C-alpha cells in the first residue's frame, strides 16, 4: 500500500535499499575550508581534527605556524593544538577519543579533545632514524594501534593501550623494483597484520613470518597497478581500486570475490569506505569519494551517484558511513528492515497497516477499523516493528509518529508487556539529547547499544556536559554520584574561591538520593591542585572519618589525622597513623599530640612495648608517669636478673608517684633478698645444699622450720610482720608433717590459738592420728564437735555430742553411716535420740 512518508532520502542499490540522513549543517569557523585540509574524524559521533594539508597550495591567513583544530560534529571548536614539533605525517583518534599524532621521526604525541597534551613516546629507534613515510591509526580488540611505514618500507606496530612501549616489526616486504602504492592494517581476533598494494599484487605481512606472502591474479580486467584499498569496519571485507577505475570487492582473505566493477573514472578517488549493514555484521556496498561527487557501489555491481562540493571526507561507522563536507554532515546506511516495512510503497506488512490505521484514527475516519481488520491477529508484530523503527529514526517528528502508532496498537493487545515500549522512549530521549547541536554526538541506536550508557556518560562528563550527564543517568536509572564527583573536580580546579566552592559542593551533595560520594576524593584533587585550605574544608564534610586520614597525613595535619583515626575506632588505622607521623615529627611534639587522645596513647604504648622499650620509657618520662616508670624498671630488672640492684630505683619511682604500698613492698623485697642471701651463706655450710634465694617470706619461714631454726623463723615473722594466723598454720603443718605430736601439743598449750583448734584436728586427721585428733576435738567449739567426730569416724562420741547440741541433722548423717556399717547398737541409740529431739521441737 502506498505510504509516501519520509522516503525522499532513500536510494536503491539492487536489491537493497539505502538511505542518506542529514545529521547537521556544520557551522565551521569562517577561516576553515575543508578542501585544503587533512581531516581525522573519530567514530561514534566523536570529535574531528583538521589541519592544513601540506601537499596543497593555499593562501595563508594569519600565522603560518601549523595548527590542529579540534571540532565537534556540528562544527563548534573544542580546542586547538599549535604544532611545535616536526613534520606531521598522520593523525587519528583512539577508542578513548584521544587525538594521536605521528610525526616524521616516529614520535607519537597524544592529546585530549581539548588540545591538552597527555603523553608522547617513540615508536621505534630504527623508525626514528630512517624516518616515517606514512602512518595508520587502527582499532583492534586490544585497543587502538599505530602502524608506521618507514622510508625503507619496514612496518612497525604498537598498541597505545599497552604499558610496554616496545613496538613489533612486521616481516620484510619481498624485494621489487616497484614501491608500494597503498596499504592497510587488518585485525583478526588478537592478531594484526598488514596488506600492501604494489603494482598488480597484494602483499600480506603477518607477524611471526620471515617474509611477506604475495597474492596475484585477483582481477579479471586489465590494469597497471592498485592505487587504493579499503578494509571494512569489521575487518572482514576488502576493496581494491586500480589506476584505470576498476573496483575489486571480496573477502579479507581474498579467497572470495564479490564483484569487479568498472567505474569508468580516470581520476584518483580520495577515499573508499564500506557501508556496514544496520541489521547484522555484514557489508554489501562501498562508497567512493571523488572531488565533487560520491559513488556508491554494491557487490552486485549496481551504483548510485551523488554530487557534492569538492571537499568530501568519509567516516566509517559500525552501521554506515558518515559524509563530511563544507556545508553538510550526512550519513549513508542500509535501510532497516522495520523502517522499510512501514514506509515502503505498496507495503503489505502489519506495521504499515497499523501506521495508516493510526493516521485514519486521528482523522476520525471509519477506515481505521478497516485497516485494523487486515492484521488484527498480528498486532504484536506491528507494534514491535513500530517501536524498533522509532529507534532508527533521527527525525523527532517521525519518532513521535511511530511511538504514537505503537501506543495506539498496544491498546488492542490484551496483557501487553510495555517494558520494551518504555525502554525505547527512554533511549530516544537520550539519543535526541545527544544529537542536539549543542552536544553534537550523533549516535545511532546500534552505536548507543554497542557503547553502553556508562561509556556515553563518561564522554559527556569529559566534555563537561555535567547537567545533561546527570539527567541521562537519572533517566536510565544509573548512578550519578561519580558524575557529581567529576563536576566537583572541575570546580576545584577552575573556581578559585574556596568558600564558594565548598558551599556549592555541599549544596549539590546534600541530596539524599545521591549516594557513594566521597569528599575525600575531591579533597585529594584540591590538594593536588595546591589548594590545601579547600581540601581541609572538604574533608570536614566527609562523614567517614577513616577516609580522612590518608589525606590529612599528606597535608601535614597530624593532630587532625590522629583525631580522625581514633574516632573511627579502627585500632590498625590508629597504629598506622602513629607510626607514620612519628617519622615526620620531633619526638616532643609527637608526645604532646598523642597525650590528647587516650586511645592513641594506649595503642602507642602497646606497640612500643613490643618494638622499643626505650621509646616506651620516653613516653612515660614525658608524662611523668612514675608508676609506669617503676613498672618499666621492674620488668627490665626481672628480664636481666638484676632485680636486687634495681629495687631501690623502683621503690624511688613508686614513692615519687605516691604509690606508698608498692614502694613499701619494694623495700620489704629488698630486705628479704638481703636476708635470704645471708641465710644462704649461713646455712649452706651447715646443712649442705640448701638455698633460700628466690623464695617468698612464707617459703623462707617454712624452709627454716624444716631446718629446725625456730628462732630465725620467729625473727622473720617479727621483722616482716607476718600475721599470727599464718605463722600458726605454718607451725602446725610443719610439726604434723614431722610427726612431732608432743611439740604440737606444747605449741597448742603455749597460748590461746589465734586460728582455733580445728586446724590441729585437720592436720592430725590428715596424718591418720585419731588419738591426737581426739585431744583437740575436745577443745573445739561445741557446735563443731559433731562434725569433727564424724570426720574422725568416732561415731559413739559423735552421737552423744550431736544429742547434747540437739543437732538432729548430724544424727541423720550418723544414722546413714551406721546403716552402711551395719552397727545395730549404734542405730538403736540414734533411733532413740531422734524421736526425743523431734518431740522437744
């Protein structure tokens, strides 16, 4: 069915339909004429670099100094490079939109799109000495690469993404009296090789081979030499152009020929580019640019001719070819099938009927229902094609019509899933924003999907289009925090008012929807720019104190660094900070800082306790911490076995620290050690091998009692104020161990026992001496006698004592014992006493 809508830019290379889209009307600078320029265009709607072609004679306007201008696709100037180096051989763009310039001595200079130099290096020393004849900048799976051909026809390859600046030399070109007339770099998987045209043959230089291989007899028609070649964007197809205007098209390995076409032209073309299909990764046609006109030829030998002004430049894209002239910026691409289905004349596809039905519905015509009846069972297909076709359109009016048609059609589909429809609406809004002449990034839908939104956002941010980048991120539901960080970097570098910058950044970042912002990263940037005061202001805004520390150390704000580290509660971080600032500060200042933070001080002490005792002593001394100084000396004395000689120093430190108990203990210990030494000297000669060194007061007295030196033991008791209870325990245990029961009895009668008589019973029972135990049980308290009689197994006395003390519980215990012993007499006695005590209750 005929639908004449937006088809005027279509043309046919049988059997395929192509279209030519208007992207922009470039507004080049007034003094720029592309006819006399060398032009390098970045793919994916990237920037354009132009410089005067040294091979053309042009009137010089202004300075004659070489100048590289960098422009966007709408003709607005982004930056410029005053070329102060050697002769420029070639220039091109990397996949990161960096301008790569190769000069005659094999030096490579890399600039960003604003003309700022980033780095430079030499491809090869040999290439530098022999000079570069030509250079190619190419794309591969490993990134952007550079190939140079020297005046001796040796070719070197180098990938700019590699950190290794060494280049790779390709095999030598087979010798001949003729020189190469054209060459291209081909990438297959991870390998890159070179194709050269020389006379009637093609030479293939593959890495790892000793010499290049020669391919001949590709053409059926006669010619003298190959003057131009072109490799398709996907590196799968090859086009060759001869001196008499014959074009050969075939596969990259030259095993399959698609077509051999005679253009009938004798003039030399400027460029040849393959038109990649928009629907798949194939290519079926090429575009050849001549001065003033363009020739499109497909693999079937069909052609189409377009007239232009003399300056024509072609830019290969993944889904078409862009055409750049002084007055136009256009794109040739294969017509998408969905667009053809909708807008083609006499189309019988459901999407075409749906489009027409929607138009009739808007006109309130009954014919809308007639169109719908033709394809109602295929409404899903029609809606999907309209949504897809909208994505391929550059005209916003056409986009609206197609999306309106899809909206109209999905109303007739029960339970329709609108996700794809909504997704396309979002993408179209983003694409239209990018295509605006003020942004000038004319991406197609296929390019947008290939690059991914994250890369597109990165390119917007690099161009400093922060507002549009944030809106795109919100629209596509992507994180926007990193965009704000880049905006903050820009503010830090370019806005010189610290207070105003801090205020603006705070206002932007206070939005609760913005997450993941690190003020420390921005502060780091401010420090790198030499704006330390601004860096400190920004650090104050960082809620995570642990992140502040590294930059505070760089800024020399050691007090703040320790404060932030302690507030974080991270002991490892505190330790790292302390060790770092100790290297950079005077010791006294360092001690003054950490004394303000107890946590830091304790951690430092712990570290120094393991690493450096001297440093630990310094911190104690600076704090006048006499207790810790005393403990420091004490520990050193113990480890060095010099405790006796250091006790006076330790006691003095305790005294100065008003720790009187510890000081007294040190004095007593010193006195004890002197006493033990004298005792050791006195009794070792009498009793042989006996030692008192290292014993406690209790152990010293015990040793003396074992030796029978009672007076010495009592003297120590008196001198060291040993309590009577301890001394009595010591005596009775010593006497019982020696079985001196008479002496024990005398000792018990010497005076009233300060510990009572139960310990006497205990030691006697321990030695199984019931006779002696009975003596002392009589002296125990009446209420305790039943217990000790039971312990001594004197059950008759236990029963009588328990009855006297009215201790019915003790009688029950004895009753159990009697049962187990089978003592009937004792059981009868107990059974008599228990009722008597129970009745008295």
